[in-house]
């Protein structure tokens, strides 16, 4: 048995070329034309397909705003909203309003979603997210306000 003869196999016997080396642009042109034809046929079929609704049920979502978000705004308190007096000494204050509660500590309120000035002097139930307070006992970022009659 001759080992040298086994290692010197000719490349033509192991693998054959898929496209002829003389004209590779012919294959590329064929792929482009086939893609265009198949894309056009697929688009036509999908455009004429009848369905129950024009919009896919997976794309239909309900409008969600901060007022209806119950997962984020899970903390709540009830009382009368009062505007916080402006500090004349430049001292740091937390919140823009306070929620006065009978028999409980007042809650400092802030909100970038709800205009709390519309509810000043009214009895309300506020929903929000508790924030870390430096001076106040409780700081609530309000996301939803319900007026109590």
C-alpha cells in the first residue's frame, strides 16, 4: 500500500463546482429574476386574501394612559388637597401639594401627569407611586385622582 498515492487525490474527484466558472453572472441574474417573480406572486396572493377584519387581532391594542394604569399607581391615599406654600428662604421642599388626612400624617404630593391645582380644596382619592422622601413622611407621585362627593 502506497501512502503517497492516497494523499494526492485530484480535486475534481472529491468535489464538483456547482456553477460553471465561465459565467457566474448568469446564476446571479437567474436568482434576482426568480426573487422578483416569487415576491410579486406572494404579494398578490396576500393582497387578495379575504379575512374577517382589515386589522390583525394581534395588532389591536387598547389605549393606555396614566389615568387608567393600575399596576404602576398601586399606592393610594384619601383626603383634601392643599397647595404647598412657596418657600421664601429657598429651602428645599418635597412635592407641590399636600394631602390633608384626618387622623393621619399629611402626604406630600407631586405629579407630572395630573394637574393637582384643579383639585385644590376638594376631597379626593389619589393613586400613585411612593417615592423616597428626604424630609416628608410620605411622598407620593400622583398618577390618578378620583374626586369624592
